[in-house]
C-alpha cells in the first residue's frame, strides 16, 4: 500500500469513527425521548415539543450519520480488503441489526407524530439498552478481532 493510499485510508477511518459516534449518540438519545414522550398527553405542548425534538434528531443527526457510517465503512472494507475477514463479516451483521433498529426508531417517530404510540414507557426503557449492547459487541469485534 502506498504512502498516499495509507494516509487516505486514515482520513476515511477518522470520518467513519466520527460518523459512528454521531449515529450512536442519536441512537442512545432517541429511545430516551420516547420514554419521556409516552409520559405526556397527546396534543399537549410537551408532546408537541417532543415531536419536534424526535423529528429533528432523526433527520438532522441520526439519518445523515448512519448514511455516512455506511459509506465510509464500506469504502474502508473495499479499500483494505478486510471484507474477507470473519470479524468484519460478524460486525457487518451487527451493523445491519443496528440499521434495522434505526428503521424501527424512525417508524416510532412517525407513530408519535400521529399520536399513535401504542407502547408503554417500560418498552422504550428496555429498547434503550439495545444500541449500547450492539455497540459494545461491534467495538469488541473491531478492536479484539476474535476470529
């Protein structure tokens, strides 16, 4: 690998890590907003405020950072040839699960926007634990590379 390509990969890796951090921040915060939102009356000023917060968080932070994470991550896998490695294949599966959860969260934002939430706060408290668990497993795969 040439020095130029090596330096280029470091910049892509930095962008990937930055986008992952932004995505995870949003994925940690959005279900917490859902918990608080369930505790408000539909149509109340508080509920309307949560709708705005959820929509903005999803559109301005979570969606763009997920897209950037995928673009930079796939670029790294292709440029380095790491897509052949088992740890990256396992990571890829977990990132697909995280992306599916992201899609589920987007659906919940839409349900709240229409005042059609049908889940209790406890459901969202439990769901709030899933992104951190996935993130821990992903980081272990990347750093430890157990297989």
